[in-house]
C-alpha cells in the first residue's frame, strides 16, 4: 500500500513498540491522529467515531504531556490509575486506551472489508465491521445510534 493515504499510519506503526515490546505513548497517539483525516473523508456518518478517537487521543496526550518521561509507556498510565483505583472511571486514561483501541479495531476491520469486498457498499462494510468489533460493547441505544 505504498503511496496511499495509509502509508503514514503503516510507517508509524513500525515505531509504536519499544525494543522490549512495550507500547510507546507518543508514537501510538501519533498514529491514532493520522487516521482522523482519513475518517473525515467518510463524512458525517463517521462523525461519532472520529469524535471518540479525537477525544480519547486528546485525553491521553494531555496526560502524556504532563510528564513525558513518566508516561513514555501507555502501561504507566494504566498502572498509576489502577494503583489509585481510578482506572474504571469513565474519564480515566485507562478507559480512553480501551475505547481508542476498540475504535482502531473497528477502523481496521472497516478498511479490510472495503479492500476484500469491493462490491459492498460503505454501509455494508461499516455494519459488518461494527458487528465484529464494537457491537458487543454497546447497549441497544448505542447500537441503534450506530445504525
């Protein structure tokens, strides 16, 4: 996929892990932000996904910027919140990481569908991707909003 809208993200993925395999915060967030202009091309139908990715990325970036050395690894944010018993809060970085990775799973599945099924409509590709990734985490209200 060299020379496509995916090239920067694919190249960025190579730098997300440390040599020891730990997830690096800044490179991970940089790749997440690279996908936002691509999602924009889908129009208002993907506005909720874009908003969630942007909001969670901003939350994590703010925490990272408060102490880049301390939060160099995503794990450090989770560990700190777990120790403070704040990891399960709706505005926690741990929750942000969880929903950000879920959103990325959805985006990857969507793009795989579009590539594997050129005869599908974007709606079909989105519905299938949603069913495989996010639907199990949403209640009926969120699921009906997606539809």
